[in-house]
């Protein structure tokens, strides 16, 4: 047989390659150093404008002189470039698909999901969604790569892929305060989550979504609007 069983296939990685990561770091470092090098000149120019914010810090920068000032600001620019590059890479989803698991890496958090526990995978707009065997949501992460890449990777490794998107889409209903069809605990969590969404507290909103999932409901967003459904068909 020429075809390999999914469990013996080489894992498929969707994300920044090593070469691209190196380019991101190199580019951000160069830009950071360049910006740091020219900060004293930029500060001096900005103070000539009729009005400029942060006038105090700008005056402080221009009050120093000497080569060491350029060295310090360039070094600070280098550190800022490193930090920014790391944040860009951390904030972009990396998916590793093998015959046994799907690994999701984002924001320094790694989530491994077993093939046996996965009922369906699909793209909901720009989000990769993984459902369990009872229709419960195991993961929902922003996906910024070509849709064809994840579809091919999952089908080649034997995962159930839905090319038409979310089969439960019609079951979602918009959440409003104190929805009578929801338990009080779920309403309370969704109220807290609405506040987190308005404040753009992504981490808090994600944790609250997981808490809602534990109580048997799935929630997704359209900007600050929340939509919910039960975890199983017909609920």
C-alpha cells in the first residue's frame, strides 16, 4: 500500500515557519533600532509643532545630549522590536495536526485535543471551531491562514471536517439580559462576559465562555453581541 494511515503520517503544521519567524524578528529589530536611533531628532522636531501631546517627556529626551543618548535609545528600540515580534508570533494561532491530536498554540497557551474526543471541525468566518462528540465546543480560536490549508490537513489525518461551516448555525439565538430559557448562572456569566467584551478584555471573555460551556451551552460573538445554543442537537 502506498497510502499511509493517518496515525503514521508526518504532522502538518499551519503557522509561521522558522524562516518567517526569523524574518519577523529581524524586521522588528531593525525597525526598533532605527526608531530608537532617530527618537532624539523626532522629539526635537515634534516640539516645534504648535501643539503636541506628551510635551514633558519630549522635553526630557531633548534635554540630554551626547552619543550615549543615541546608544541608549537604539538599545531600547531593539528591546521594543524584540517584544513586538514575540507578541505578533504569540498572538497568531499555530495549529499542529497529527493522526492522534490537534494542537493549538496561541498566547503562550497550548491545547491538545484528541481525535477520539472530536466530533467536528469547521471554520466559522475567521474562527477555527472544534466540537466534541455531543456538539459541545472544545475550542474556538481566530484563524488567519488560508482555509484550504486546514481543510486538507484535517481530512488527510482523518478528522471530521465540515466544508459548509457550522451545522448548528440555525440553533444560535441572540442573548439578552435575563433570557428566560437560560439558567440564572448562565445569564450571570453572559452578563459579565458582555462587560468584558465591551472592555476588550479578550482573556476574561474567553475564560467566561469556557465557564458557560461547562454548564452545557455554547456561546459565540459578533462584535459585542453574544449568541448561544445548547450543546446538543435539539436542546
